C-alpha cells in the first residue's frame, strides 16, 4: 500500500516535471518580442498608387502588379483609393499623398479642374512626379510625367472595326457615353468615330447619359422607344454595356442586337458567354501596375530621363464572344 | 551532533528557495509583459499626442490670425516647437509594418509646419489671399494628420496582432507553468518529507525493536542503524550496552559451570568418605584381630594361612590410610601384589598373574587404590566365572612424559555399551558386585580425571571371547 502510494507520488512528480519543463521551454523559447525597429529596411522610395475604383477586378489586378513590382524593385508601394464615384475623397487622397511628400504618385487620371490644379500646382511645387495610369488626363494641361495604360484611341478603333465586321458594314449603331468627360472616353469615342468614317453605311448616334447604372438604363429605355430600329450598342464607359443588356433583355430578344463593351469584368464575361455581348476589350491591368511603378523608379533614379510624354501603352486585344465560349 | 536540526533547516531552506525561484520567475515574466504593454501603450499615446498637438497648433494659428499679438505669437511658436519635438520622437516608433506610413506621417507634420510658417509669413506681408489659402492647407493637413494617426494605430494593431496573441498565450502558459510547478513542488515536498520522516523514524523503530528483544532476553542480535544522526549515536551506545550485558551473562554462566563442577567433586568426596567410614567400622579391632589370627596361625604351623591373613591385614590398612591421599606407583604395585596373593589363595592355579614393570616409573604419583580395583575387575570378570581360570598381565612402561599401565585379561570381554558406560562414569557404585574395597572402575576413572584435570586418562579395548585390555595413561608431572 505504502509502496503504491510512493510510486504514485513519484509518477505524479515525473508527470508534473515533464509539464513544467515543457511550459518552461515554451515560455523561454517563444520570447515575445515587440516587433522592433531593428529589422526595418530603409525604403529608398515611397510610391502611392491612387485609384477611384478600389476593389474592382480591374484595379485589383493593377494593385497586384504595382505591389509585386514594388517588392521586386525594393521600393515602398501603397495602394490608396476610393470606392466608386467619391471624387472628394479621391482628391483628399491625392492631397494627403502630396502633403506626405511621397516620392512618386501614380494616379488614375481625372478630368476635373481641381485634379489638374492639384497635380499641376501642388505636386509640381513639392517636386513630386505624377504618372497617370489607366486613364490619362489631357496632355497639354497637365504636368504629369507620362501615362501608362491602354491606348484608348486604338481600343475604340478596334471595337468599331469588330462591329463593322460583325454587321457586314451596315446598320444603326448607338454609342453610349457618359456625361463625365474622361480622357479615355473621349479617345475611345474618337477611335470609334474614326473607324466609322471609313464605313459610310454605318449610321451612328452618340447618346450621353449619366454615370450611374439607373441613368444608363433610363437613357437606353428612351432610346429604344424613340429609335426601335437600332441594331447595335457600344457602351463606352465601364459597366454601361451591362446596364444596356439588362434593359434590352426586358424588351426583346437579344439575338437581334449587337452590344459591345470595353470591360472584361465577370458580369460582362458572363453576358458574353450567353452571347448577349458580342465583343469587348481585354486590357492588361497588371502590366499597367508593374510598368507604372518601374517607370516611376527609373525616373526617380534618373535612368530614363525624360519619360515619354505621350505615354507607355500596354497590351490590348479584342475578346469576342466566340473566344469566351 | 545536530543532524536532525540540520535536516529540518535544510528542508525549510530548500522550500523557501524554490518558492523564491518561482516567485522570481513569475514576477519577472509578469513584469516583462507589463513593460511590453506599457511600451505599446506609449506608442499609441505618442501618436495620439501628435494628432492633438498638431490640432492645437492650428487652433493657436487661428487665434493668432484673428487677433495678432505678441503673446499669441509666443503660444503659437510654443506649439510649433512642441509639434517638431514630437516629430523627432516618432523616430523610435518605426517598425517593418509602418515605416511607409510613418515617413508619410512625419512629412505631413513637416508640411504642416511649413504651411503654418507660410501663413504667418503671408500674414505679416498682409497678403490676405495667400494667407487664407495657406491657412486652409494647414487646417487640411492637420485633419490629414488626425486621419493618418488612426491609420497608423490600426496598422499598429495589425502589426501587433501576433504579438498580442503571443502575450496572451504566454500568460496562459505562465498560468499553466505555475500550476504544474506548484503540483511538482507539492508532490516533491510530500515525497521528501516522507523520506525525511522515514529517515528519522526508521532508526527509532529499529531501536525500539532492539530494546524489545533485549527486554525479552535476546542479547545476541546486533543493533544496526545506518543513519548518521543522534539516533545512530543512541543505537551505538545501546549496542555497546548489549555487548557488555552479553559478556557479563557469559561470564556468569561460566562461573555457574565451575560451581557445579566443584559441587560434584565435593559430593564425590563425601561419597567416598562415607564408604571409607562404612569400611572403617572398628578397623583397628579388625586389623589387630587379623594380626593376632596371623600370629596364631603361624604359631600353629600354618605359615601359608598366616601370610594370607597378613596380606589381608596389609590390604586393609592400606585401604584405610591411603584412600584420600596420593601415593606412588610403587606403593600401588606392592598393595596390588598383596591383593593378588589373597586372590591366588582363593583361586590357586586358576589365577595366573604376570607382571612386567619398568621400575623407574614407580615414583609416579597417582590416587590411592587405583590399580587394585582394575585388577579386581579383571579377576571378577575373567577368572571367577571360568572354571579353567584366566591370565592377567600387567605392563608398566615408560613413554616419555607418560607412564602406561596396561592390564590385560583373557576373559569373555566387555560389550561396547558397558565400556561407554564406564568411560562416561555412569556406572553406579558396584558394591553389589562384590568388590572388596567398594571402589568400582568408574570411581577410579573419575578420581584420575579429577587429579590430572584431563579426560584421556584411560583406554579400554575389548574383544568378545579374547579378552579385555585397560590402559591407564598417567602423566609424570601432575599439573597443579
């Protein structure tokens, strides 16, 4: 009995010794340390990418490209921005970037006076280089270093050519544009019109609507009422094509319409798979991110001086409904 | 000799030491966590302080612009200085997570200070438009700073997320460590005190057991206590006492044995004296009468009878005088010869006696009446029962320190049991067997042993139908 008791006590001792050592080791080894400043790598340049449409698939790819380029080039890149259509907040981000005296601003261009004033006056005053991305501002009014993104003039032409091809050179086309006169929209429209000029059998009409999907829907509704013989739509601004599809779908068979978009977002791709949207443009957002950051770094280091003022165009290609299926 | 005290003190010291170690460890880690918490809190406070001071600076600027005065200028300058002071302090807050934002933050503070300066400058130059635009910018930047403070703090939370988790885990580990350590120490203490108590009580138990055995009279068990404290000392003392008592008892037993031996010899002496008294009944009368009878027989011409009676008288006188005295072998031989004469008269030719003696040995001392009973024995067993008679031979030889006296007969022999009986002195007085002197063989052996103080004084060999040989071994020098 006594021996058993002693044995049990010994066992208890051994077990608790094991646990004690185990926890002691754990505590000793984990050695919680405050994430210190000793392993901070001094970043040579701080670059900020500012977008108006954060979290859209397009800009997510831009962000991915920019951040990976930043990591590769060992410069600090942060992706700032606003969600849709909050221009005030967007301007604030630009101002913060300027007040923070970052080394470079890569920004989605905005065709407002305020924007050009800020980029022109403040950024230039602090000597901060600005590169526009995805959407340019008019070259002459801005002091931006360069533009990185798609050649929207070319893009417009490509879509128009595809349309002409699809419609065998004749038909009635409605070109939906936004009342916000963004540079890319202007260029795309220019491209479309240039193409249509070579095809006199194409009848076209330019319809301007608001930016929101409701405004586009109502504009489409009105248009279909006024001109029921329309054969094709081109949604120049982002997301306008999907709004058009939704409206047209309610009225008649979509087979009769040729609808064209400039986006490659999932919704558009979905409609393309169904055959509702005939073609769209594939841009290269990731490439834009990478290219813009590396150009900025090159400029900062003085490797490429000056930058091509016209811009650096990234790859574009026409994506037809047949390709998606 | 304060081992038990030492043991107790050692135990207490160990307990206190372990407790102190645990306390130190737990306190150390707690202190460490507290410091870390503190440090983090300090960071937050400092960031918040930046936000507050920059706002204050803008407020002071506004106050100054509304109503410029020396005093307000001083206040503004103070707050500007305090902002730039804290900007320097921000340097220590850098880590891998926030270096980007922190640099922005510091630059923003720089921009704020510049804007404030420009505002003041423009104000002094009375340039209202410029002044206002710079003031608006300063206000904006101060707002940005506040916002960035929030961003920084939220980044901080991100960065320290793992750290917080670690700290929480650490503290729970500490708790568990404390629990297990407590358990370990408790168990160890129980075990230790068990063995400690055992170490004290086991020798006491042994001692108790030994005392009980002693009290029951067992003095031959060793008392062994292996510890080295007071108990062991007690046990050693106790053991010495046991050994002493044991020795005393052995001594007493030896003395008792001696006493018994003495008693026995006294009894024997008394017995023989009694016998001699019995045979002393009017001995002088008997002796004188025998002498008268001898003379009368001589006078009547019966010379042979006369000699016989003289021999009997001689024998009687020797017997009376010499029984309790040592005599020489020579005396013994002559009295033995007289006895043979008497027996020859009785058995005539049936008794043949041959004596071969080394007379140089006649001076050896021996108890009186030693040879006669042996011869008588031989006569009784070898001559008397046999019609054709028997031969008795006596040899006295010198063997260096001894004298051998051998008496041989050619009688029927003795059986071994009888020999054994004789040798172990068990044979009772053999008066009944017709000994003339009343002294048997056993008596002779006992007296010889008593006199010489040794056991091997006699050797008896016997063969049935051939004869018996009794050899006495008499040392020449008697030990006193």
